[in-house]
């Protein structure tokens, strides 16, 4: 199973060295302020901030491109609809297609927001191991049920996906083509089969966990203190987020 | 046998999952410090259930288990014993090897430096320090088994080590590594269930033969495993190396 | 049917997180009331992983194929764990595969998770402990198709109302409704597959359906 998870997050870069809880907080604030952007001037500012942070992170551009590609079709379809179907001041027209100022702004806004937000997410996840992020979320108040479920689901997804592939291969080797509507029943059995396996395995996993004291946790919270550098980075991100959101709120006001 | 020498005392244990069939039937067993006991028996003989009861995970329908003269209460966390499960995928649950091995020690309430020290020591003993930051799904079957042993037994510094089919799915290299480890590691006592009879022969000082929830034989490995009639009666075979004795 | 980051305004994202907080909070409260939380967590998690793996399979619908959402089936099987399971699965999907998003995680969880809770209610309320294949199939079909159908409706409502745009309202509505109608075959397929899977489980491993998670 090919995923975008980066398992090698070792580097001396400031983003790699940043304490995970303050990093998560800072990125969350900036992400939401980016989601607020509705004016073209702020969008330009957002793109500049994003480029600077990305440049500082030292992440290869191809990693970013990989993530950008995923929602590209949906974003381009929506963006193109905005571009050609919006009403407003006519800028150009060719046959049935007309481009308005509002359409152009709508297109630019949506694509720049999507690209900037994804860039931030890439920086966060390329510089922090997923497990560290889950632990940081737990320390920031994520309920234990959700943190544990995330961890177990992540771990056993690989095992169960592999088992499902094995079951399917075994069916194919016995002549299962699986390309007709009549094969839905077999697909249902395959899905049911993986449910049964996961259910049985979960009981064994629980026993193995119980032997090592699952449910007797001492509420382990790693005490990583925030260094001056962590604080400076976190506050800078917070100030940027505050700036973007307050400017946008000001611009939203009637009469501005 | 004095109480000091005795590590585990199982008295008159019975167990059934549902009412229909007894898995363990009034079973008693004493284990002394220093013993490595092989547990033989056909599939469904009750080996895994016995281990889960000793570990306090399953509740026996009657009988008691004492470890270090302390009654094992079902549902309790017993830090004196470690259990290595048949399928390492069931056991190695965390998303990094380090975190997985640290799970037991953290639940024991140890300080974080002590947890790290134990994890590193366990990794060193088994020679798997290079796997420290790897996610378990990327490990081979043999590597996963060693991680399970590191987390289940070494890092918890268990006095009683229980292994359920430790050589299943292992290649020769890891099987040999495991034999060397169990032979040299200084645990107080070990219980080892295995169908790999040559493995039992190399490691164990005593063997019990479990069938239909009862101990059918208890003695020296060569005496029991070399007894063709006894082995056959319980759906087992004399190991190859003992056939011409 | 996952909304990517950047498509919705911050207000809608925040509202999505708000609703998610309420739904997840309610589910967690109910789970904790069961007294079996610790034992249920591995069970719910491995089933979530199995659902995740199963949703990657492509089911043939000649001349093409679709991959299933299975939120109705998930609701029927996981009960109170359904909403947390969907939240976790969507988070992992965003992080591991880049589908959906993190600012839109709340709203996506609402789109997929609230219908799963409805399916859960329908299956628990109407499936009989006494196995009757026809009744069980009908209840299974309804749970499966309602799950996905409600998700499509929520998705459409959110798109129509909250995508910031100056598009001619009629054009926009036509496009979105056409997209929604295109999902009708998926609603039927999800219903059928859900009924088939639930019948299989009822015969092979009824404990999965009986376990109060």
C-alpha cells in the first residue's frame, strides 16, 4: 500500500527540530487563517508566506507536487466553473465563454487557498513523524479513545489490507474474474471475511495488550519543554495568523 | 520444594469458553526457579488457554494461580510475567518499534529515562537496535518476533517468561537466534509451548504433555519425547533426533 | 465525496468541527457508559482498519467500477463507535493519501459520520435477534443505502450553500443536482452490498453484530 507518510523525518532543519505540540498549535492557527482568506491582496500575501516557509523547510518540491496533484481535478473543475460561469464585470469573451473579473478572482482565490493550505500540511507532516503528531494531539487534549483508535487503525490497516489482497489473490487463482455484477456476492463475502478476521484478531490483540498493562496506564505525558526557539516560532506563526484573519475580518465589514 | 524455590503454583484449574467442552480440567502444576519447561500437546490441548490464565487475562472457572506466592487476579496487570504470543502481529501493536517496547514499562509507571534505558537494553540484547524507529509493518516475521520478545519479556524484566509457539514462521537464522537467546538469557523460569520438538529438546530441562485439558505426562524431555507409544497416543511424533535411541 | 482543504470558508470549517465535537462527544460518552471501553477500543479500531481496507476495493459496475464508502455498513456494525471510527478513518485518509483535508476534516466527518449514526440506529432498531433472511436483508439494504444517500444529500446541501462563488445560482444548482443524481447507482450498490455482508456475518460470525461495542 503506497502512502504519503514520511517515515524519515530526521534533519537539523528548524521545522524538524521544532517541539511538536507548539508546532501543531502554530500550524493549526495558520491553516485556519488561510481558510479565511477571501481577498486577492491577502491571497498574494498568503502565497508569499507559504513560499518562504516552504523554502525554509528544505522539503523537495516533488513531495509538494505529489500532494497538490490529488485534489487537482476537483479544484480545477470547480475553479474553471467559477472562471467561466461567474457573473460580473466582463473582462474578455470568446464565443460562448466569457471571463469576468469576479470569475477570475474566484478562480485565483480557490486555487491559491488550496495550494497554500496543502503546502502547510505537507510541511507539517514531512517534518514530524505521524506518531509524534498523534502523541502531541493526545497531549493537547484529544480524547484517549480517539488517540488509541488512530494508532491501532493505522497499525493494522497495513496488516488487514495485505490479508485482503491475499484473500483476493487466492480467489483469482481459483478463477474469480470479479468484473461482472454477478460477482457482487463474492465481493460481499470478501468484505465480510476481512471483518471476521479483524474481529478475531482484535480479541488476540486485546489479550496481548492486557498482558502488558493496557488499561493500567499511568497517563504518560512526555514533558518536552518549549525552548526559546519553539516559542519564537509559535508566536510568529500566531501573529501571522492573527494578522491575516483580522485583515480579512476588516475587509468583510460592510462599506470597506 | 521450599516456597523460595517455587515461582509459579497452579492449583486445580478448570476452564471452558462455553459450557460445551472443558478446555482445562482440574490442572495443577508447579514451576521452580531456573526451570525451562516445554509444553507439548496436540492442537486444542489447552496450551494457549493455560498461558492466558497464568497471565491473568482469562478467568478460570475454578482453581487458582500463584506467582511468587501472590494470587493472580484475573484482569490484573502482573509485571512479574511476560507472554510472547503466537502471532507477533497481534502483539506488536504500536507504530514504532521503540514505542511498542516502551508500552509495558510505561504502564508499570517507570520514569521516562528508565523506560528508555530498558528499551535500549532490550534492543541491544537482541541485536535489533537498528530497528528502533521502524514501523512494525515493515519488519520481517523474524524481526517482529524479536521485537515481541523485547517488549513482552526483556523490557518488563519478567521473572517468568511464557512463549507460545515462538518458532512458528521463523526461518533457520532467527530460530537459531531465538535458541541462543533463551539458552543464555537469565530469566527465572520459562514456559514454552511449541510443535517444534527439536527446539524444545535443545532448550528445556523439563517437559509436560498436555492433552484434553490435563497433564498426561511430566518429566525429562528425552524420557517423554523418546516414548513412541506415549507420543503417538497424544497425536505427536518422536522427534527425528531421538528416533534411533 | 470528500471536500478538500481550501474549498470551504473558515466559518463552515469551524462549524463542521463544532458539530463533530458534539457528535464525537456524545459517542464517547455512550461508549464510556458501557463500562467495556478498554476492551472495545482494539475491536473498533481493527474493524475500522478493515473498513478502510475494504473501501479500497473496486466493485464492478460494467462498463466501469466504483469503490464503496460503506458508511452505512460501518454504522450497522460499530454502533456508538461509528462516528469516532469515521473521524479516525478520514484523518488517516487525509494524512496518508491526501484525500479530503484537515481544515475540512470536521465537515467531512459530519457528511459521512452523521448518516452512519442514522444507519446504526436503523439497524439496531429494526434487525431482529431471530434471524429472518428476508427481513434482515431489507433492514441491511435500508441501512446501507440510507447511509450513503444521506451523505450525498449533506454533501450537496453544503456545496450549494457554502462554496463561495458568484456563479449564476441556477447553473450551479443544475450542475450539483446532476452530480447528486449520478450517485443513485452507488446508493443502490451500497445497499445491496451492505445487505449481503450483514447476512454473511449473521451466518458466519453473529457475535460481530451482537457485540455491544
